């Protein structure tokens, strides 16, 4: 999966990792050459976020969370379920059975996104009740979306045509051509009850893709939007043989998905490696298909969630480690979700129940929020380094931005690590800055416990918590003989900037 070729002559450039013992802590030495070969490093992990279902975006609290996360990640797209759910009111029928279309809430939903600087990654789901083959095919989620195929494919085609044409009429083709249209959500599991599942989904996909392209060939459509990296090979074989349009591949995979579900094997693959191993598998399936140029959009993922780890500092190092492994194999890696409030099981009862987002109930910034903020500051060029806990990047002005971490899985007890950075190609006394997220920086859990762990924190308490955990200004230091020593507590994520001048 690592895209950087090994060259013996760049051994010094690539650096050394040495393990020893110092004061009971792990000791590591990492060598970096600022003048080494660099390669493009697009910020694929922060281009898109997931977020519950469509109707939530009409809430001001949703938009507050969106704006807050955009401040630290500056994402470009947001994806959510259920734009066709009956609560959005898109489809109905009159007393004679004729279709009635109403895009009033759709307009408010997409207007709100665009006003806040993000574009829709349109997940086309779920089935309006009046259009469903089985109106009672309701999913177990709290908002009871219908997962039935349409009762009439011709009516589905008309809905897709009217939907797409309305968007083009309202926003203009130059705008909507920059969106993505993804057909359904996880049709290989209980979000789709067509029979047989794969064949019936492929038929839905073909009808949807052709209807959208009938409005404009510039609209971008893709799938199969499956859980656990499934169906991609079959999907691309079908679209090629049936001459069905496809502009991108999308699928999902989480760190705590089982190895059997992701790969169909019983291998011993650590959770910290599963997402990128699955991405590499799908990347290979695309390359082996009749359409090897298609981009890969991983439209849902998250780190492992045991022991409520998604509320803790674990997320930052786990995210950084995933970015390190997945670089070069995926075009967008969409974290599910930017906010804990997504209501699959109903309204969130309390902050910090191990939910998926970067912000807890009430708009409380979790450690993952600050972790994303650190990684956002990485440069757009990457310098290869063999360290398993480092990403070395370069900015346009020649400065270095280096992420370091000490990843400890939620079921393990880790220890602090000492890291010695040795830098070549910069002044031996170059100025540097250090920021960190760890148990003492950006970690709201202690502050939340200190105010009594309220189930429904007031606005004043949320402001107090976010103020207490906001990261301080970076610490300024100077290299000593081209070296910098750091101590990393368990699940610390550290960003070091070495200034060019």
C-alpha cells in the first residue's frame, strides 16, 4: 500500500528507527531530510464528512456543528441519508395516483449547506412511502426509513429526472456538476430489501444513473455505496457490460468491521490496519476493471469504538495512522460523522456515550475535533519516512509540518514514548512550534466530569468546557544541533512545525 519507492541512496533521508530504553519509556529516533524527494499529499481525509440524515441539517444546532468543524478541517462536502424520506416531503400522489413533487425542504437543506461553504454529496435514499413496493418495509432506525424498491421503475425514473432537473434549475449546472450523486446506502445489508439484493440494486442503480445523465451528462453518479467494501468488482463488471454510466466508486469500511466481512477470510488483521487494507483491496478491484481510472470515495469510516474510545484522545492517533497508511489509494475518506447528533437510535441522551462525531451533544468539542485541527495543518507535499508513527510534510514556503503520535488501542495499557527528531536540510537552530492533543491538551472528559457530567449541559456550560479545552497557542522552541526531543504520553498526537526562515 505504501506508494513511496525504497531507494538505498536515500537511506539517510528515510531515517532510522531505533528502540531502546530510557527512564522506563520507549525511545525512538526519527531522521528527516527537508531536502528529500517529496510527493503530492492531498488532504483526502478532510474533504468530506458524514452527518446523520437530511432533515437534521435544518436545525441551527446542526449548522453550528458544521461551522465549527469546518473551522478545523475546512471540508468541502457533506453526506447524509434520507433526502427522499417522507419527512422531507419530496414525493406524494394525488387522489388519482398522479405524482406530486415538492422540493421546498430540499431547497432549504441544500441552501443551508452552500451558505456555509460546503457542497452536497447526495446520497439518493430512502424510498418515499407512496412510491414503495412495500410501504411497511421500515428499517429499525429511530426515523424508520423505508428500504423497499420502488413499486414502479418508470415512476422512480421520473422522480430522479424531476429531482435532478430541479437542482440544475435552482443552482445552475456549473454548480451541480461539482456535486456527487451516490445511489442508495449499503444495499448489501438491511438498508435495501430488493430481491435478490445485488441484482435488484444494480437495476436501481442503472435506472438512477441513466435518469440523472438524461438531465445532464455532467452530473456525477456512482455506487455501490456498500457496507464492508462489498460488491465493487461485480458492480464494475455490471456497469461495463451493461453500458451503465459510473463516474466514481463508493463503499464503506470501519476499523471494527470484522475481517470476515471485509475480506472474506479469517486472517488476524489488527483493527488499526483494516480500513486501509480494505481500501487497498477495492483500489485493486478498480484498477483491474474496465474503468481503472475511476476515483474511489470511501463515504463512511471511523476508528474502532470499543470502551467509548471515540470520545477519547485515541481518535487523533488512530486518524493519523489511517492517513499514513491510506495515502495514495483513496480520493476521499469521509469520517462518519462530524457531530454525535445523528439519531439512528433516537435523540442522544447524554454527551460522551461513545458516539461517532467530533462534537458531543450540545456542541462540545471532543479530542477528535482538535486532532483534526492538528492534521489540517500538515503540508501538501509528503516526504517519505519509515516511521510507523509519523507523517512528514512540506508546505509551499519550505517549512516542515510533522505529525507524531503514540497510538495505544482502547483495550491496551500503554506507556509514554520519548522521540528524538533529527533534522537535516534546515538550520541547526531553526525555530519550531509544537502543538499537542493528549490527556492534558484538548481533552474535555476531565472538565466534563468536574462539572458533574450533566446530561443536558447548558449553553454556558458548553462554552465553559470548550474554553477550558481549546488548544493554547503553539509552544515556540529552537532546534539544538538540528535535533528536537519530545515526550508523548499514551494516545498523544503532536504537530511540529519547523520554520523555513
